[in-house]
C-alpha cells in the first residue's frame, strides 16, 4: 500500500542532497535477468576507512522508492547508508515484495546481490546492517529475519504481520510499530506477530515503558522486542523514522 506519510510532502526526486551533505544516487543490479533499483543515501564518510551502518528500507504494496524515501530514515540517521529499494510488480499488478519463501525468491536474491555490491562500494559495518519496511515491505523485513538472521543486527517492521509459513528462529532485536485502527493489516494479526517475536527472543518475563504507547520486552537483553502502539490506522506516523533509528543505534550483531 502506498505509504501514508503524516508529516512530510511527497515529491519524485531521484538525485538530491540529503542531511549533512549525504548524497543520493540510484543504484541498479541485475537479478535473474531483472533490473533492480534503489535510491541510496550515503554519508560522505561511507567511502573511507571507517565502517558505517547500513539500513535497507522497503516500501509498501503499490508504493515506490521515490515516495518512500520521504519517510526520511536518512535524515533521522545521517551517519548511516540508507537504501530505499524499488519492488517489482506482483500478481496484483502493483509493486511489492515477497512475504514467504518460494518461487524465484526474487527479493531475497535482490538483498543478497545488493549487499555484496554495497560492500564493494562503501565501507559497510557488517555488524550494523538493519532492515525496515512498511506494510508489505514490513512483512518482507519479517521474512528477512526468518531467512537471513545472520546478516542483520535488528529489524523494524511497520504495520506488518507474519505469514503462517514464516517463523523466525534466531533471536534478534525487533521494533514493531502498529496502529490500533489499522484495517489494512489487522491489529490482531500484528499483535500475533509481536507475540511470536517475544517468544522467539524469550523476553516475555520483564517489560518496561518507553513512552506513550511504547513498551520494551526484555530490556537490557541482547534481543529485546520494542513496540510502539499508536491510535491511528495504516499509516507511517510522525516520528517513526527517528524511533527506528534510535533503536537501531542501540544494537549490533556483536552485542
């Protein structure tokens, strides 16, 4: 679903300047005969000796990378490389992502190919690679947790759920944002995904509050589950990117 941004305008720029001098470019890769693209924001230091974090970001069903870049993850975390991927048309005719393993696994392959390329182009910190996405893109982030748990340090799905066949097994930090009035991805389904995450990470015993609507399960553990439950619907609320960036900053594969 096209991302409903509650705090920014939507424009269609491909090559622009981001926060603190971070430049944006469109990168492309060949995956099984398909040209795959993403808008990549990279801070000036990303080509040097110092390793920098990497965030992979996936738009919702029917959306595109040009629009989704205005969720502003690169502004919330200007010291990270942020990659806004473009999905391919699905059987419904609109751009989206696979949410289960099988078929050509075109999007899992995209991530593998893109990561190899990004490591060659930039000085990527392999212990600080993260995945986030909205709606269908958030479901793909959950799939990456199940299928690529050794690659990513943490995950942040927004307005997403788990498909029945997708079951992560390796504990990883997770931040889930959900709206109580979501009628596109039912709030009950998102709650079920959160419960599975809590169970996989083994963090159900202790909780702490982290603000209005915000809860951390397993604070201080290597793989906490943090949730932000807002009163809205199927939206990307004001402050989401900032919250995700703060969560990602606190976690790496080595901690």
